[in-house]
């Protein structure tokens, strides 16, 4: 199963959701890979910590080799890095992805990620983190994925962005990946006692959008999780947010 976590809006929790779901998958004994396509490399840093700076091969090197048409280029598995967590690996990002984007797009390399992931028979689950834009890397991820998760921050700007986002997904479905399925909208930073989040969620449901039933609460604990490079299941497995991530994972696994 390949899941892309995608939203064109920044700050909605894409990296956090992708990494925590991947960590839960790995903790359950499933061989799991996190693919980080965001040049900011937040997901890579979250799972690798300081070890990210030591990596000699990243996704930038992988795409470099594609552009160079290297006859004896390394196989995609050579770019995978094991984390310190059992069963969890990363295809790490690199700031240089930003400068490679134009070259990759002009040479129409959008299917190369899918071709690479097709070779990874050893993984049970693959989660793909994406940058906050509809660009070469997000399109590549949507082409490569089986399903799409859409994080939704509980504000009106995020709601307005959803309509453009859904159109983008439908375009990819029509032109490049007919098997792609929207798995659902993940409500993030939810505050149960506030009126606005509840109203926005009900409006999304009334419009027929696929809102998932497992909500993720707003919590300062997630900042500690980022700072310590420990997904919630490893930082504090009994915390409310950890249980919410687990509930979301169970919902997706049905």
C-alpha cells in the first residue's frame, strides 16, 4: 500500500501525519518506508534526527542520476536509509530537490518515482510526504500512490483550499493514475470545545466530502515530538494524541 499525504496549503501537518502513521505501521511489525519529497526535509529530520546530516545519498542524488542517464546507476534501494526504529526506513529529502525540479519537469520524469517504488517489494507500507504546492514532486507522488490522505487544518482558508485540491487530484486520476483513491480528509489541530472547528467539519460532511472519523487534537506535545525526533508512539504512547494517531491508523487499515 502506498499512501501520499497531500495538501497544497502549508502548515496543515502533512509531515507530522505521514511520520506518525509510518511509525505506528512499523511498530506493528510492518516493514515501512517514508518517502520525503519536500525540499524542507522536515519528515526526514523527524525520523532521522541529527543522522540526516550524515547521509551521502538522498532523493536529490537519485534524481541527479536519472537526469544524467547513468548506465550503471544505483538501484533505488541504495538510497533508502534505516532509522533507529525497527521496521522503519526513509528515502530522505535534500534542499537540492528545489533546484532539480525544473529540469525534471522539462524532461517529463514524473513517472520515475512510481517506477522506483515498484521495485520495493520488501515494504508492506509506503507513506509519501509532499511539499505544500502542486508541483513536479506532488504530481509524481500522486502518480505513484494507491491512495491519498488530505490533512485539513480547522480554518476557513484550509476549507477554501480543499476545492482546488480535490480538482487537482481528479486531474491526476483522469490523466495519469486512474487507480488513485482519495482515502479521506484528516481533521488536524481539532479543538472539541471550539465552535468553528465543529462547524467547519459539519459543513464538509454536508457537502459530501470524505471526512475521516478519527480527529487529531491540537497539542503542544507534538512540538516536543519534533524537537526530540521521536514520533508520538515512541515519545509518549499513552498520550491522547498518540491514541488518536493509532485510531486513525486503525481506520485506514480496515
